[in-house]
């Protein structure tokens, strides 16, 4: 009964005529013709993800304020394809995290053997942080990141953002998969990872995503989960030396089961365009996003935009687009 209830909880959670035409042209042909709106295609993660939700929110703001733009979200499972399509012109923009963008610029990680040059990609604006947090079972005796060694750990499927985060963490700690009793690769689809956690098959999950997250709330409530900081000397050193990562805190009021703020690190999701994207349009879009930032924040607390100084810092190695740079330099 309990596990059926649990399954229902997670499934619910997982689960943004020619004749008339000729007459009209003859009748109104003398009138000025309005310029048609141009399509603005934004690549996001799959439907149901926070990336897709954010893309839809951005498009609603843009479409309500810019009469000459028709913003449309293009969801997909592969962020590498999104960056490739922005680079090639099939997409106008894409939401991607700084870890993946950094790898694209430096031909590392999943981009190491791709014969594509991503040097013309530019950041339009950072949108939200993706903190990393270690979720552990209460009976796993894990109170710090070092305690994770030797435990049953789910690293997520190969190529996923979760797995990229795990690989970065392992590199920082000089660990390998052999340092764990079980190094599983369960995906979040159909709640495979959370169910294994609640059954006790795995003892820890590295969560990568915004807060608050209703899935985590259910783990805290139904499976006696706890959150442990992943920030220590080794990961802190990695953050300081790698422009893809950022220090961040998980707020104390994010969950009832987390009474104190937890220091963490993670990546940022940024809006990416190509270098040849029209500078005036880029500036107009960024200005609109910031003028209407109350709408973003009301959509989700994680969409609290960054100050201009933070944007300039976050784009130092992420190559800010000239149109966006013009806005952040003058706030106009």
C-alpha cells in the first residue's frame, strides 16, 4: 500500500478561399501592410523540465511585448544538438548550462571529438542557478561528501546533466566508480531513481536542479531523506579554477526538512545565441527580460535574475553578446 502510494506520488510529479483573398487584396491593397512578425526559435530541454518551463515563460513575456516577434519553444532531449543548431542557424537561441557551454568552447567533454567550431556562440543573459545537492538516506550514515565513498550511489545515465555533474565531482575528489559499492545509472524517468532510493537499493543521489523541487519534498516526506553539502576543500578548489561552476546556497526555507542554508556549487543556465544575432534585437530582448523580471520571479523563485555586475562576471569566460553587453553596461 505504501509503495503504491509512493509510486502514485512520483508519477504525478514527473509526470509549458482564394476568391475572398483576391477581393480583400483589391479592397485593401492601398492600405499600409504591417510587417509580419519573425519567428524566434528557442531550444530547451524536453517538455516537463524546468528548462522548458523557463523557455515558455520567456516566450510569453516576449510575445506580449514585442509585436514583431513570434517566440516559439523547441523542446529536445539533447543540449549538444541545441548548441549545434544555434551555431548552424537552425535555432535562434537555446537554454544551456555553463558546464556544457564551457566544454563546447574548449572542445572538452562530449565535444572533444566533434568536428564543429562553437567559437561564435555568445551569452545573452544568465537565467538561473543549478545547485548540486547530495540527497542521502537517513540510515546511510552520510553526513559529509567524504562519507559518500563506499556507498551505493546513483550517478544518472551517461550523457545526462546529472552524470556530467557526477563526473566533475569525481574528478575533484580523485575518485572513480570503483570507489563505490554500487555505481548505478538509473534515469529519473518513471521515477526509477527515486523508487530505488526509497527501497534502499541506492543510498544517495546527486540532485542537479532548481529549488524548491517537489520531487525532493516527497523524498524528505516519504523516504526520510536528508540533504548534505557537496562543497568542501576539493570541490571548492575546482569551482575557483573552472569558469563553468559557481558557488551558491540552497536556502533554508526551500524545504521544511532543511532548517539551515546549505552551501553548494553548481552551474548556471544561460540564454545562448550566435555572434551574428542582430545586436539591436538582442539588446531589446535582454532589456525586456529585465524590465519584466517580476513576471519571471512570480513564475518560480529560481528565476530571480542576476545584477548587471554579476552578469558581466558570469560572462567573462562565456563571451557576452555585444547587444547584451550594451544593455548591461548602461542598464538601458
